[in-house]
C-alpha cells in the first residue's frame, strides 16, 4: 500500500534500502494484488444474517483513493431482516462534502441495476435499486425491494472513493 513519501533532509545519505522503500516499493504497491477484506452486512432495522451464504470484499488503495468490490451470495439459511441494507467499506470515507456513487447489481429472480452511495465520513455504503419493475425511481435495497430476496441471490457492489486517511 502506498504511503506518505519521506521528507529528505540536507546532507542525508541516500542508501539502496531507502531508495527501495521510497521508490521501488511504492511503485510496486500500485501493481500489487488487491487486498481481501470481510465486509459486514447490516440494516437500519432488524439485522440480516448471512447464514451459509458468502460475503467477500477486496480493495486496492493507492494513496487515499480506494477501489473496492463487494460480492454477496445468500444461502439457504440466510435471513433478511428489515430496513435498508448497508455494507461496510474497508476505510472510512473522507469528509469531502459530497456523496460517492458506484455501481450495484442484484441478481435474484430478475437482474436489477442501480447504484451505491457512500456518504461523507462514514464506513458503510448503501445500494439503491429500482423500486419495482414499473417504478424505476431508485430507493434503498431491502429484503423486499426491488424483489423479495431468496437463497442464491447475488449482490455485487463496485465503487471508487476517497478515504479519510
């Protein structure tokens, strides 16, 4: 992962180890494999439970720019709770005065395409999908919106945002 560059001082002896750390290692981190993380799935009401489903996340952080993907597949023992769904992101978002928008897909009985929102200074994102097949305005994803979620449903979230640090 890239980090703040070193502040050099007059007269300092530059060694191979310092050059490797400050130049080579930083450059290589931009081409490294993404870092896996385990997102949390929560809601504004009764908590959902993944049961035997799967929930994975991975990200690449370069400076304060974070590229992230979350993939969730519900299982036969998943319960869906109540309220609006949220997923944790790997780093708290910057308080830049603007919400970040990314892509959301729900593959259930039908395929739904929408967006995600990360508000300033928070560590979660929310999926927004069409309300119904005839009402294409978007709203928070819930256990029954845009369709009733069942075992085998997949949620895919992809986004880029600025982290707080």
